[in-house]
């Protein structure tokens, strides 16, 4: 039996991908219901029947984004042979993704809801938790480098992870503002030039 309000040939996965594009480009609050339904090729009742509400749709769209578009960070942190190489690959690979002409610029998780109205606090907290998770993943890779002797025992991996996560998020904003690949590559050069100084910074006891 067909769900009420849903088109006969409704493709939920394709509709979700279109919603992801809208949220990525316009942000959570900037994406109106009409923007979403037009891009998804459905009516509002079908959206509610398939996804529940706008916030639930957004959360699914973010999960889709993270699985299909957010792999550069995980690949770099998991596959690069050293902590330094992992951080550099993370920055450079993401920069290339951020300026790809085939998709909205920047990172959806960084840009979709940094600020907004009070009633959407839950959305902001959801994205903030994902960003904190990225910082934690960077620190885990740095901790591994410290355990393997690449970094000195007293290296403040928490501060380093916070610094490089901040650079990564800033690059996303630069991309949305129209910065070129060359400009952002130079920013990555500067960030990596700071590596030795950061390694020398010791954890406060």
C-alpha cells in the first residue's frame, strides 16, 4: 500500500541526496520547505511522510554528507604513515574537495548552522558535536604518533588537534567566500610550518 501523499515512484535516497545539496548550499535555516520539496521533486506531505520533519531530514542529510563527502579526513588520519603526514593530507585533501566545481563549496558540517534562532539550538548542538568528533579524531592520530615516538612524550596533542581543526574549519569558510585553491594551499603551507613549534609546546601539568 502506498503511503499517503507519497508519489508512486518516490525514490527516497535520491530525494535525500537532493536535500543534502540544498542544506549544504543554503544552510539549515536558509533552506525553506519549498526549496527542499522543489529540489526533491515531492510535495510537503511526502516529505513529512518519508522523513518526519525538516530537522529529521536535515540530520539524515548530514549523515549522508558525512558518509559520502566527508571521507577525506578519515582517510588521511587512517592511511597516512605519520601523524604529520596525516594532518597535512587531511588539510590538502579537504581543500581540494572544498573548491570542487561539481558541488557546493566548503564543508556542510561547518557551514550549515553556525548561528541561528533559539528554536534551532538542537541543530547547532548536533553539528557542534560532529565538529568536536573531528577534533577528537585528529587528537587520537596525534596521540598515536606520540605513542610511536614520532612526537615527544610531552607534546600537547590536545592543543595541536584544536589548532589544526580550527584551520580546517577556517578553510571551509575561505572556500565559501570564494578563495582559490592556490590561496588555500598557501594557508596549509603556513599551518604546516607551525608544526615544529607546536610539537615543542608541552602539556601543562
